[in-house]
C-alpha cells in the first residue's frame, strides 16, 4: 500500500481539527496556546505534503516563514499571559477583559 | 517502510494531540505537545524536508515548548484546571460537532476526486526539490533570492516581538508600582473576573 501525499494531508486535517476543538473547549490560556501550536503544525504538514506533491520548494519556504511567525507570536502571547496572570493568578480565558482600559 | 514510518509517526502525532486537549495539568499537556512536534518532524523527513525537520525540533520543541514551561513554572499555575466546568452551556458538544463537521467537509473535498493526487496544479519548473544539491542549500538559495524581502521582514518581526515581550512582562520600578497599587486599592476584586469599585 503506497503512502501518497493525500494521507499526509488527511492526517494534517485531523490534527487541525483536534487543535481547533481543543481551543474551543479549554479555558487555561496556556493550553489554548498549545492548541494554536497544534493547528500551526497541521498547516506546516500540509505545506510540506503539497511541496512534495508538486515538487516545489516554495512550500518548504512557506513553512520556514510560518515557523518564524509562530515563534514571534508565542513570545508576545506568553508575555501577555504573564502580564495578566501576574495580577490575577486564577484568570481564565474569560477574564482577558482585564486588559481593557 | 514508508507505511511503517507514516503509521508510527502519525500515531505519535495524534496521541500527542489528544493528550494536549484532554490532560488537565499544563505540564503534562506541554510534554504531549513535544511528542506531537517530534512526530511531525519525522513526517517532515519522510517528505524530503530535512532542514525543516531539524528547525522544527530546534525551534518548536526546543525553544517554544521550553518557553511554555518557563511561564508555567514562573507563574506557578500548575494548578490543574477543572475540566468538568463548561463556560457556556453546551459549548463542548457544539465544539465537537463543529469540529467533526469541518473535518468531514475537508475530507470529502480531499478524497472525492480520487485518492491519487489531491492537487490540480502542474509540478513546479522554477523551484523543484532537486536531488543535485542538499535540501538546506536549495532552500537557502530560494530564501535569499526570491523570498529575501519576506526573510528580512521576518527578521524585523522577531526583533519587534522581543522588544514587545520585554515591555509587556517587565516589573515596574518599585516607586511606580507602589503608586499604581495605591491607586488600585480603591478597586476591590471579589472573584476572578470581576473588579468592583
């Protein structure tokens, strides 16, 4: 049984769905962040599968940039989480309205 | 052999993802995320993206997850989350139904046309994944010629994000902090999420 690129894209779709469901269901901000990372990894896997399918290295360049942007996003997002949770240690995602004003 | 690698790595990825979304302790969830990231790195290698697999392990598993663990340890929020509580009534079943429906849609779109090729475009003539040079040198040539603007822009983005993180997470100097706390002592917080004046 030949493993085609379609299998990789299907696996990436399942991983993306699991990340999306996790993001909707969990309330701890850090775990919600980890679910966003799951979704980004699913997208990276899709890019790499299509780069292999179309024999195009541009897909891998796109993954490179997605990883850079994800790293920058995690840095800023965690800084925000630290700033919020330092004042209100039991805050959940519902309490991010603390940033208001 | 390909099948074996795909099945094993795919299982690691899915089990790790299930761990992230169901485990209640944030540190356990972070370790599950590491398992998923390693599985994805193995899948990258099997699709001829060796450099990306190395970057995935170094940057994602080695830096981003470590940052998560720093924050968890720094703030001491390894308190377990009560995952039985639902914020909005019916949110969990709705999320499950919505997620499965979206997955079903994408699978139908992918598989309805036949399992052979999912893409309709032509194979690339301008940037083929050739075997004449190593993956990293081909990718480097591409990044520095065609995508050099995006490359420099992401360098600026990283610098900006570091500055932003330092600004957001710093502790104010003591005198400013005392002033701020004094001004705020008029606000009393009854429970998380409510500030009552």
